[in-house]
C-alpha cells in the first residue's frame, strides 16, 4: 500500500499543478508567512526543496516543533546532574544525548562517569530496571506523540526502582503563545503526528480565536503542498478553519485511548521552552498519586528558574520563525552538526541541522 | 522524536506485534491502537503504534487532488 501511495504523494505532475495555482493566488497577496510546528515537516520541506517551488512572497518557517530543540537547559542540567549519582542509571532518547545544557550535555556527563544509556523506547528503560537494583530514571521528553507511551507504562506499575523525569510539552499552547505575542504568522501547518493523538479539535478554537487558517498535514511533498495551497486559499477568501489533509491517520477526535491515558496519568504544568520562555499550562507532569514514579519528587530534583542559551546562538529566534537558520551568524561557520553550539543543530529534526545538511552540495 | 514511520502489521501477539517497516521486521506495542488487525498499516513512534492508517481516506484524498486542473 505505502509503495502505491508514495508514488502518488510524490507525484511531480500533481505537485506542479498545485504550485501553479499557488502562484496565481499569491500574485494578489502580500508577504505570507506560514509556520509549521514539526521537525519532520521541516525535513520534508527541506529535502524536497519545497521552499524553492514557492513564489517569493510565500514564506514557510519552522516553529517550536522539535522536542529536543525546545528542551531547556535547566532540564538537561537536572538530568545530567542526576546521572552522576552513584546508584542511578539515566536512559534517554538518542537525539537528546548531545544537547548542551548550561554546563554539560548528557554525553559529557557520561564521559564524567555518569551511567547514561540510549534507549529507543520507554519500555526498554523499564526492561533495564527489571534487571538491576539500581535506580533507573527515564528522561521522558517529547510532545503529545510521545507522552501517551509514558502514561501507558507508568499506569502499568513498572518496578519501583523505575521513575521518569517527565518534561512532556504540548503543541497547541505553544502555538497560542506565539500568536498572543504577536508573532507574524498567517497560517499554520499543524503537526501530523501530534494530531494523530489530539485530533483536530484543539486547533479549531485557536483558528477561530486568532482568525488563522490551519491545515493538519501529512509528511509527503504532496501533503505539504496541499496544506500550503489550502492556507493560501483560505487567506484569499478570508476564512479561517482547520482542514484535515492527513485524514488517513488523524481522526477528528484523535486517539481516544491515548487521550484517556494522558488524562489518567498527567496534569498540566507550566513548562519552559528553550529560547522561548515559560509557557503556562504547556507541559505535563505526573499526578501526585503516581509520585513514586516521579523522578522530580523521588530525587528532589532542582530546576533553575531561568533559560540559558549558548552565547551567540539564535535558536530562540529560529524556533519562533523569526529568522531562518542561515541568518544566524554562527551557522556553518562555528556551529555545525559535529560541533553544535545550540540545540537546533544537534537534533536531526532541528531546523539548523536540517538546513546544514541540505546546504551541502553533493556533486 | 517527532518521527513516526508507517509499518504493516505482520503478526499480532497479544499487545505486541511484529511489524514490517520497509522490509525490516521489528516489534512494536499496539496497546495504544485499538482494533488493528494483521495486514493493517499503522504509524510507529518510539516502538509504539500510535495511529492506524486508513487506505480509504488516502484514496479519497488522492481522488480529490488527482482531478485538479
Ligand atoms: S546555527 Fe547554531 S548557533 Fe545558530 S541558531 Fe542554529 S544552533 Fe544556534
């Protein structure tokens, strides 16, 4: 099935036809800025050269859609410190391993003797806990896509030497924060995978309140082009609704079972977004009845009450869609994937890392 | 971290399934998706299926956009 569909979703002719229509409509419009909020969308856009297909006045920018990039230094510091304790094993997703905190990254903590292990899923971390008497702490980062996996496992009573440092963040509050701040955004491409969990509803009130067109889009070039076309059409017609282009995976009501688990395990918390700041009710924390699995409480973890960004790094502006990575003075000169300065160059889904990779010409 | 990959369910064993990701067989949890059966396509994120992919919906979308002129 995927093979057949892939041919279609990458069909050059259909893409070209829609691009022509976008060009026609764009002639009557001022500069339009469309923001997406997902690292995988950034990859599709860069990889298939979608920006180069669009008229000059249609800009597509990356927002705070890479979970690793928005993980603040205070969270990295806290977990890196914890990993240095003798009887603790920290497990983490590979992407966050190299993200710099204010002093060290997890990889540096490991070099200093910390027991930090990369896992592919939270269940692997629980398997480790089952085989040791030491305390295993999983660094549970990620958006609504990942949070249900944490909820599922916590609700299944893992061993008592297991706990999670939960820093899950929620996309709609971050979108609203940027809109409230008055960032110039004319429409949103909503994150497809996050939406498989939360459905289309959370965006509807946002689209209505801020009068912004929104499209939930899939990750093939045709998906993104259709998304852009729909947003431009809505702008032209003065409408602002949510179009679910990714209906093959996203239901209006989302994933009900996953939402039930989220509701059971977590409550809202205020959460720091790197380079952006503290956003009210934009995070999840474990409910107190599950506190024996809450690393924050188990280890009295202290989090600094401020954000920290490496000197000269413009990730904050990149994450708010104010600049493109190429506009950061450190981009490619000092900051590269092998020597990343900021978090957006570390994660493979970071806008800077993606821009870097696609700026290298292969002859 | 945002990434989810389409995979075909080959075999269901309780709450886990063998899934085919582009020819590679892996194991994934299907505890978050109800009502999936062998042969269905799902999206896998960090070892968990998070959504079923509907062939009908995909076809419908393509029908709409194929006709664009
Ligand atoms: S290029 Fe490097 S320093 Fe500049 S914003 Fe991106 S990650 Fe930060």
